[in-house]
C-alpha cells in the first residue's frame, strides 16, 4: 500500500499527501502537469514516465504531434484511461516552457486542477506537480507547497461563496491529495501540512471549516 497521510481538512474536504504518481493515484480524477519539453534529453522521468508508459506513450505522443502542446494552463482530459491507470479520468495541465517556470505557474496549475475537479463533480482527486519529472531540480522549487495550497483553497472559497449565493450546489469533492515521491514523503507531507495550517490561520476561518 502506498504511503498516505491526511494533513488536514478545509470546508469538509480531507487533504492528504500520498506517495503515488498520476498512474497509481486511487482517485476519480488524477491531475498531472507537463512542460512543453523536458529540461534534460530523454523525455520525462519518474511518475510522469510511468503515466506515459501506462498510456502506451500517448502522453508524449500527443505533445509531439501537436495535439497537446502543454502550453501554460492548457488542459486535456483523458476520460477513458486504460486499465493500467487507477483513476477514472486523467487531467493534463500544461506548465509551458520550463525555462520560464515559476512557483506561481504550479500554483495556477493546481487551481486549474481543483476547478476541473469541482466542475466534473469528482468525489476524489489528486494533483501531481511533475516539475521534477520534467527535469527541474529541488533547489528551484522552494515555496511550492504553500503556493499550491493557497491556490486550491482560494478556488474552494470561491465555490463556497457561490453556494452561499444560491448559484451552485455543494461540491461533491470529499478528498484531495498531493502526489509526492516516496523517497521524499515525510518532508513533503510535513511541508503540505504546515502550508495548510498556515493557510487556515491566515484566513481566520472558524474551526468548522478546518475539521
């Protein structure tokens, strides 16, 4: 069983860190990110490579053939993934050129994934930033957990305001996960837990929203 840890709740949604990738995520919607090209030659590595393999090379093939260029915030929904993918559907989110990547780009991608999960009425979703799989190194990714956490919580806050105004039903989403590498699980889980706690405190919400 993959390592999984609940790191807190927000507006009734359970947040967790899980040591799985886009292909193995046991959720209704698995969201992964992709650059227009990898930093190093040879294509993607890690979880992104595993997903590409599970899709029989379609991930890199669609990009190579121009069907999914992976430009910033471009999306592609694979609604019928093959049996090698655990999720019911896979969402690809483009990150653009890795030379111009910023932490803010990954935060926008996480927000895009959350909006899609809400629009699809998914009960569970997971998000893989995939920047390391695209060839970036950890020394340029500082601050990502906090930025991504704040981005997805902002989307949820907006959705719940629509609910309060009678313009939308209650979200179906019950569980949201951030995909992390098994070798970095403890540190990554702690980073996301700290980010969620800080975001809750900054928002000054009542305890009924964070339990």
